[in-house]
C-alpha cells in the first residue's frame, strides 16, 4: 500500500512539472530588438495584483524589462486617466486589455 502511494505522488509531481514546463514555453520569446522598439514607442500601465497584467508581461519573457512599464499601484500620480489595467498608450491612443505581440508590433510600427 505504501509503495502504491509513493508511485502516485511521483506521477502527480511529474505531471505538475511537465505542465509548468509546457506553460512556460507557451509564449516564444520575442527578440530584444522588437521589445525595445515596442518599449520606446509605447507605455504599458499595469497594477500590482492584476493577473491580466502579469499575463501581458509574461508574453515578453525576460525581455519585458525593455518595456516602458508604469505600475499604477506604486505610481498613482502617473495613472490619472487609466481606468483599467493593463492599458497600452501608443501614439496617444489607449488600448485596454492584453494585446498580442503582433498587434503591438503593428500599432508601434516595430517589425
């Protein structure tokens, strides 16, 4: 009985690890140059605790550091006209919600 329990636990852990690995690769990393270009031509307004904001950032992988991100939780004074997060400001226009990288490339002219 004990052996069966350990086998079950090992299988469950293996499934969890596999799921995490698959989910972490679900968004292929966008090149640094494209993310830098998007960051230079846009502002991304997020807020601590916003799961959609986290999803948006994760789409860029490690290159999210090159985005122009304003966290409305810590910088409330910069977010006066922001009603929802995530919100992108590109060429003076607001785009609310998670945006695909291809959409952001099109809107910013970053190819």
